[in-house]
């Protein structure tokens, strides 16, 4: 039985690539030059028209200061929540009455 090949990268992964590229202020052409790809190829990856080889994906992610982490599927929600916390630092803990478990402040102010 032959494994099925992805038709396109997941939307969230493609968005991460676009957002990381934009955060660096790079065009698709600039990112492509850093990893040895044509601008058209970078565009195809970002739009889902091209599924890159694994080594190409690693090159793209590393150029963008990102990396791939393999975790057991059961831990995916935990890892996802940690990455969301990292992205939204100003949002984390902003709900009134809630504070992180590691907080050292006393609830009664003293």
C-alpha cells in the first residue's frame, strides 16, 4: 500500500511561513535567495500549490528562525498551547482573576 502524499501543506504551517517572512521584512524573492529557491517556488509553497520536499522545508524554516519538533500526538495540545502562549505574551494572564500557576504573588496581597 503506497502512502498518500500531501496535496498541500496545512494552512497553519503556510501561514507561519508567511508571517515569519513578513516579520523579518523579507520578500518571497529574498527568502528564496537565502535558501536557493526561485520566488515562484516560495510563492507556490505559501499558497499551497507546491508541497516542498522535507529538506527544502527545513531550509525554509531554519532561514526563518523556526524549527520542526516531533512530539507524541497525545502531547500536541500541550505543545500548541505553549507556542500560542509564546506568540501572545501580552494576552497570557491578562484575564482578570487568573494568574499562572507559577506566580509567586499572594492572593491576599501579602
